[in-house]
């Protein structure tokens, strides 16, 4: 999945490093920071096999990559998993950006990093297998309460929005 979230864009341009500054607030975000986020240094459209190979080589074995001056690329076992990863990466970027404006922050302790070792090594779903499902339902459930039909297709061929 590829997106252009604002905070990650600014962090990439400003060359702000993602660091493990939170713990139980969101262990999945901690895992992203502790695992490191590679940065693709070019701000180009990935429109050729050669550029795609460069991006893939930059990502290596990581499931997310910040594309400097461009956006992010994330991979997951499903669209939902990739979406949640993108949202968590943006949360980490927003925290990083906010802390940079305060000009003060510190990483969590080694003891706390060790406490979250399972999450960092295996991912949050290995420790809390239902967490991603709960979060996904939390994100999509409000749609059902405001009357948006299940087959609503924003701007697509099935769109409920008439063009005037």
C-alpha cells in the first residue's frame, strides 16, 4: 500500500528519526520505532521496474518504508493489516514531529524495551492476536452508525454521489 500522510512526509523531509519513545500507549507503534524504518532517499514517482527494485531493496525485510519527500509504502498480510500499519506509522510520525517541536524527548528505558521484546520481535498480533481485529472493527464500525451503505464506493463506478 502506498500513501501520502502528512506527518511522515514532514519527518522524512526534516530527516527526523523514529525512536522508541512510547511503550504501553501503543506497543505496535513502539515495535515500528524499535525495529527501524528504512528511508527511500528519492522523491520520485516509482514508475519503472528499476525504481521499484530500488524501493524494494531499501525496504529489505521491513514491512514499511518512508519515502523522503513523497510518502510511505507498507506491506501486510491483508489490506486491513497494511492499512493499520500505515495508520500506526503515521501516529509514530506525528509523535516524532510533535516531540521535535518541543525540542525535548527521551527514549523509553532498556528495561521497558525488554518488557515489550515479544511485541518488537514478533509483532503485536503474536502477543494479542485479536488486537488488529478489534482495532479494524473500531475504525470501520462508525460507518454503520451514520447510515453509509455497505456497498458505498467513493468516486468509483458504484458511487452513490451523483455528478450533477
